[in-house]
């Protein structure tokens, strides 16, 4: 792999209603980028690229304002809100056209920007993907810690190659992103997709900070939907579980049939109303759940078959700047 002595780094940051944090995020990242350039770790052509995900507040106006004032910053906007994963993908695919290496992170300053230094070191040592991994979850609530860790463990049980305690804070080389462009899934779960690319990988551990300002863009409902998308996009084990469950109920029903015949022969046919009604409701519930899980997979097939664009970049400030030059 050819590698520049001073690689061009782009830091891609999806933004949805982030007007409260953008100025502070810009201030901190400006200091970090200037330090890396001064130390000759990265090229002077490196940039921070904000990706506006159809924000309803003044986020896009702030991005354009920052782009005009700060040479190390640029931005792009999607034509409408497409969700965090699609916005992140759009940013990665846009940035790879200008960069040797891309780091993705959130705008809320929870990801420790000082981990960037170690990520770049590992990249220069030959790693094409470097995952930012949380060293601990002490600052999370008990509920969030238990559910998050349980999710990663459950994904492992399902056979999904997902890096434990890693979200979307990662470094990827240009050649990884070039290969990643061949992945055409409409239902995105990026933290499960990147391990499929291969190449040499490593991890950097960091402690996640408190959100600087604003509200989390992943409330419980979105977190559950995101987790469910990850499960159904990467594993068919829920479908196999339905099949196993069906055989189990069949065996139970055979046992009940033998029991019923014995009761009939012995003349004890009045008892059992409660058992019968519970059995009917129980099996009916299992059938509805099974149909729902199958429907989820059919719905994903429907989305994939249509193959609609996962994102549309309506304006790229970086491209405008290059044309001016």
C-alpha cells in the first residue's frame, strides 16, 4: 500500500440539529488539526467535513459560515434527512475523493479527539481500519450500559462480526472506502459492515466524554430500531429460530395428543379447559411473532430490491472551493 509521509486526512462528522455544539466542536478540532499539521503528521490539505443531514435548525447555515471563515473546514449537505448511517456513508464516499485516510466521528464531542493521534500512528504502521473502542461505560446510565453491552454480546451469539463497544468512531484508508463502495445494501449498519471488508485492522481505546450540549439524537426508540436493523441485516438466525420453535411446538403437540388420547380412553374428558385456552393463545401469539419476524425480512428484501439511492448530496462546499482554485 502506497502511503504519503504526510497523508491527507479528512474528518467526517454527520450533523443533525447540532447548532448548539458546532462552534465548540470547530474550536477543538481546529486546534487538533493545526497541531497535527504543525507536527507534520498530516498534510496541509487535510480538512474537517461536516455533513448536514437535513437539519431543521441553523446547522447548515453555521456550516457554511464556518466554511467561509476557517480554511481547515468544509461541508456538504444531503437533499433531505436520511438518518445518521446514510449521512455518514454519504460523508465517507464524498471525502474519499479528496483524502488518503478518513476518520468518522460524532459532532457532540463525546468521542475523544486525542485518540486521532494514535489512529494515524496505527495507519502509518500499515493498518487500513482502526476502530475507536470505549475502554469503559462508567458515564452511562445502568440501563444504557446493560442494554448496549447486551446488544454486542447478542450480536456475537448471532454470528455477526461486530467490534465490541465500538460505535462509528473509526479510521479508514482510501482503499478500504473504494472497496466499501461495492457494498450496495440499502439497510445500513456500518459498524457491522466494515469488518466484512477485511484488510489489516487494529483498535484504539478511549474514554467517552459527556455530550457537550444539546440532546442525544438516539433516544430509546431509535436505539431499539437501530439494534433491530443490525440484527436482521446481518443474521438469519431469527428465521432459523422460528423453524426450531416450530419443531419444538410440534413435539409438544404430539405429547399433548398422546395425553389427550389417554384421557379419552380413561373417561376423563371434562378437565383441561384452562390448559386448552392457554395453549391456543400461546400458539397464536407465537404465530403472530413469527409472521412479524418473517415480514421484517421480507420488508428488507423489498427495500433492497428497489435499490433507491441511500443519500443525495445536494451541495458540496469542498467542490466549490476547488473549482475556485
